[in-house]
C-alpha cells in the first residue's frame, strides 16, 4: 500500500523524545513492505533525511520565518489540554499548507489510504484531503485531541464532520473510542494499544548499575521512576504525595522524575514543601536513547495518570517500556492502563487520586523483591508475545486493508 500519514509531532532528530510512538508506528508499518508518506509541520530543529526506512518525509511550511515554528511537536498545546491562544491565527495557514502538500503527494504517488494522527487538527485535514481524492480515511486518537475537541464548540463541530467522514477510528483505549463515537464517528472502531521494543528495553544488570551510580542512588535504595511530560494529567503531583506517605513506612524509597513541562515549577515547589528535597530527583528531559537507562535503574515504575478537565492519557508508553525491561508497575485505573497492566500479575492497579492506595502499592512492591521480579518477568513475556511494535503494525495494516475493501 501507499499510505499518506498526517501528524503534528514526530522525533525531529535521532534521540528526540517528541512523540516517539508515532515514529515506531510509522516505521514498523513501512517495514511490512508499505510506502509511507509522512506530511507534517516544518520545524527549525528538523534534522531528518528525505527518506528513512521506507518513510518519506514531507514537511510543510506555514510560518513566514523558518526560525519560528511553534505549531505541533508538543509545543502547540498549553498544559497538554488546549491549543495556545496565540496560535489560533496560524490554524487556517496550517490547514491550507498541509492540504496543498497532501495534494502534491497524492498527485505524484498512487495513495491508497490516508492515516491521520490526532483528531485536531489532522482529522480535519485528512477529511478534506480524502474528500478531494476520494480515499478512505483512518483517524488515530491519542488523548489530547479528544479533550481539545470536546472543550470547544467550534472544534467539536469540525471534529464531528471529520469523524463522520472516517472509515475507521483507532485509539489505545476504549474510553477514547467511545468518546469518538459520541462525537459522531460512523466507521469501525478499533482498539490498538501501543507497543514497546523488546530489544531496546530489556533487563540489563550492567546498565542498571551504571545508571544508579549516575543518579546517586544508594545500593539499598528502592527507586520509583516516573517519566513523561509534566502536565496535570500525568498525576506526578499525586506521586510526590504518595512518596511522602510511603516513606513513613520505608525510608529506602527514592523517587526519580524524568521529563519537563508547564508544571515543573509547581512540582519542584511541592517537593520542597513536603521536605523531600533529598528524596526526589528531577533529571530534566531525557533524550530518547537515555530512557532505557532510566528504566533500567528503577525498581518500580509508576504511571499515576488522572483525568484532568477532560484530558486523559490514552496509554502512556512508559508502561509498556517498563514491562519490556522487566519492571513491575504501579498504575491507576485510567485509560488503557488497566487493560495493559494486569493487576496482581504485571503490576498493581489503584484508583486514580487515591493517595493512600498509591502509597500502599509502592510500599508493598518496595518490601518484596520476589514480587517485583515475578511481575517484571510476566510483563516482559507479555511484551514479547503481543505488545510489541511489530504486532501493532500488523493491527494497523489490518485496519487499512479492511477500509480498502469497504466502499468509501
């Protein structure tokens, strides 16, 4: 197949931590013998070749200055839940430029299907592009897009139009699929979780030792790891509170937070208010190739996601990467986390916002190395069997083949 893929975010250079799951999906689909043409906003930090591993890049220009590229790449959203107001005037230019690039690609290539990542704005762009070219449209939801659409009357109306035009909608959680249906999705709904690379993330004792030395972790410390953008929906403020509660039982617990974002200042202030300055380490944003080392250093990986003003993570990929590395998880019952993290099997699942339960789960794992090891082993096995990028690509391929068999 020739696939035209629309996205607002993608790793701009090797090791860039921006939307690595989009790269994983795209490259693994291409690895199945398909030609993928990726249409995405231009960015001043872009360092990719024109074609890489079967993926053809088509950045479109929307800004009068190549040094000013504020659209997409996680920069267009404020706190992960609304488009920054100063960017609204750019939206028509973005849509027009993206459509023009789609038309140019479609005129040169025999495109079979259009795949739009994120309902806003790419669902709209994909709907307009497929209407012009009479192609099937698949929209993939990731979390922030549904929240943005639901909170704005104008964007909700546009999203309804886009979803009604789609032949299929995919999402990493059933919650997102049902919200899409409520917004007017008329085609097939397909749950497709993310995956992890079992070669990149694997149990590695030597890497663990090196990383723990670099982080200044004591030999007997139990390291709890949180990774992600610092936005409210990630629940890191709750994780900090739970760490304080857990340390009343186990003083060996340490917390490592990897990432950056709009609420970093408030998280750091929270740590100081709780007197955890010597307990919590903020590493800053990690390059993509640094993430496996941080995961290796951990004894427990925490994914304390919450619903926040309509926004929720569909499926934080760190949960899958932790499983691939043989780490037990503490996760909340949010989005697809309870579908992926099997309670009492590969981790412990608690209700969102329940700080005592979150703290209790951390203490339980911190005090039982055998429990941690068993959960980690079972998580690793599940990644190898079904939750890896090769299997994810097969599932996307099946959706594309299905919509091509159906009348548009």
